[in-house]
C-alpha cells in the first residue's frame, strides 16, 4: 500500500503492530520511485504485536521506567501526541541472493533467530511465546560454524567503493564474493551460539539488549556468543538482559563490539537468519548503517 499511496495526504504514518509490519512499511517506502522524499515521512509506532521491540525502544528513549503491555501502548500514544520527530538510522542489508532490504531494528543468526521463528507456533499465547521458545532452545542448544568481520565504529573507513544502487549507496561494502577491506576486523572462524546486531535498544518489550543505543547514533551494536557457554549461563544472560546488565557479568563467551558495517558468513548448512524478526535468505550477509536516513516520532 505504501509503495503506491499518495503520501502528500498525511503528515505521518503511524503503524499499530509489532515490528514486522513496520519492516514492510520501511521497505515499501524505499521501493518507491520517490523513495528519497518518501522515507522522510515521519513514522510512528503503537505496539500491537508480540515483540514490540521498537515501541519499547521509543519508550526507553523517554528515560521513563520500563513498562509493558497496555502501559507501553499508553506511553507510545503520549509520544505520538507530542509529535517530536527524531532521525532514524536505516541499515542496508545485502543478502546472498543479491537482494537488498532495509532494517531499523536487528539482524540475527543462531539462537535469537531460532527462538524468534520457532516461537511462531506459540503465537496464540502472545509475548509468552518467546519465553517458552527460549527455554526449549536452551534445553536443546545448537552450535553454528561461521565467519564474522566488521568495520569498527572508531575506524575511519577506506575510500568509498562503487555501487550500482542509487538508493543510499553502500560505500563501505564490497561484493560478497570479494574479501572485506583491510581496515575491517576479522573474527577467526569459530563456533557460535548466536550473532546479534542491534540497531535500537530493545530486542523485545522486556529485553534491553543495547542499553546505549539511540535512534540515530550511526552504530551497529554487535554481540556474539561463542560455543562453550553453559546452558545456565546463557539463561542467566537473557535474564540479565531484562535490565540491560548482561554486559556487566564478565562472561568470557559474550563479546560486544560497536561497528559501522559487518559481514557474516555461516558455514553450517542449516540455520535461520532474521532481519527485524523476519526470516531472510540463509547464507552470507552483510550490512552497513546509514545514519539518520529516516524519521521516527520519538522522544
């Protein structure tokens, strides 16, 4: 609908949903011939899904105490009434199929993506679906082999690379079949439990995954957990994430880095990858942040 709508009729687009429908709206706007103007349409979110990660992030940015359910809906309603507009980072995602999509929330592989997709069978129980699926997946923990590389946020990138897409050109990325630039950090091939790139603060209503994230900080908040972590420790990490204290535990298997771009190459034959909670093609994937490319009604 947003690909073809006359956007001059409205001052903003407000989505009552979870994160998945907003993902569709963002990509619909970016597929328009007038994408450059269309993506500047202010976007608002009212939580109506299971995860509601962006809504929880918007509430977090008001610096109010955490809330859930109807209280989160009320908080986001007040934010909309204030009508303050912030810039919103968009992350360009390049898939192994050659497709390009745009993200505002997260990219996940391994445990987090598995829980997200496998919990669909429990959708009728609402947000509890994630808790149930988390417990089931911890009980039967999977390990994935892969490679990871990223451009550290503090690095000045090498000169830009050419791109064939005029929509927000990915000047930090080279084609997937080429080695990453020399100023990137390579994580040696290893076994992962999960890789999670966060672009906002929350992974769910009650999961403060990236406490320092902001709507337009221009940062990919990159987390990965390596094999060898115990089930008890992994469960503890996710419980600590409810208060955003998981980075304070000193867990040797949890790594956090701030990046501008990344490439992930899974070597395990089977697996799940998600972008903003939506399943995408499984295979090599890379991403670059475009700072403040969209607009969000936020605190």
